[in-house]
C-alpha cells in the first residue's frame, strides 16, 4: 500500500496547473486533500471531479497573503480530518520583467505570494505538525531559485528565499518535520499569464514551447511524500530534457 494512502494534504494554488495535477494524483493514491485557492468555481469543479473518481477532497477559498485565512485553512483541515500530514506551498506568481521597467507593484505581489504566502502556510501548520511529532512541508521553488536569468531578478529572489526557507525547515525539523524543495523548469501552467511586459512575455513563450506537463511535477511530489518517515527528499529539480538553462 502506498505511503500516501490516508495522508491529509493541504494544497495551495490548487485551482489550476501544478496544484490541480497534484490534487488528482494524490487523491488517486488515497490522500485526503484540502484544496485551497481564490477561485471558488475552480475549486468546486476540482473537488467534484475528485469525488466522482472515488477520492476524498474538500476545499476552502483562501488568499495565501492573508495570515488569518491561512490559519483558518489549517484549522478547517484539522476539523475535517483530525490532522495535517503534508502542506504543499504551491501558490505563486511569475510576472517577469527587467528591473528598469520599475514594475514595483508586481514586485510587491511576488513578495507577498511567493514568500509571505509560503511563510504563512508554514506558520499555520507547524504547531499541529509539532503536536503530531510528524509532518511534511513541500515548497515549490523554481529553476530560477538556482540561477538568475534576464528579467527574473525579483522572481528569482523570491524563489531563492523559498529554497532557503526549505533548508531552514530541514535543519530545524529535529527528525519530525520533513522538508522538500521542488524546482520546476518550464511547465505548461497558467504561470506565464501574469507577465505584463510584452518583450519578456515573447521570450518566455518561446522557451515554453518545450514545456512539460504539470503531472511531471505532481509525480515528483508524490515520490517525495511516499517515502518512509525516516527518508527526507530535500531537493528536486525537474525541467524539460531540452531546456538549456
């Protein structure tokens, strides 16, 4: 039987892309999934699809940039299922642009979602995981969290931060809290739709012609979760085989 079976998993950014693909894959393996995102219609559709396929899923509309909402999400999960085994911090934005375009509002949004949202998720679940003496936090970083590209300075900064936070969890986990940092390359999701700079969008679209399916990342997440409790998969980088950087 899979180690995933029966585990309670919170997934942020579950309404599309990596979050949606991961929810389907984990539910098929027997996980009980709490779906979190801002778009309720998408969450309802995903919940219904999982339940129709025999899975166990509930949802809660959540803005990861609001700490109180993240705390409410964790409490709702605990109320429904009695525990929290895994948090997947998946929600993220990628409005790439050169620094001299001064898209400061976009910088602020990336910092709020990509860093504060991750920290609020950790703060919401950590007390429960400590009480259980077990838990697993999976953070979605990026290839851009390992290398800075033209137009990626701020986005890369947020993803380097996620990588650092993931390592901090590992060091402080005391053998109870597992930490996995997953860094996707070009993956076919809605992530590129937030790029407002036309030249950058064109360059990214050319790169994303080789994008791999979101389920490739979902499989990696499942791999990390299904390891025995004494095995901690700390770092995975997954990119298209044709991606040069």
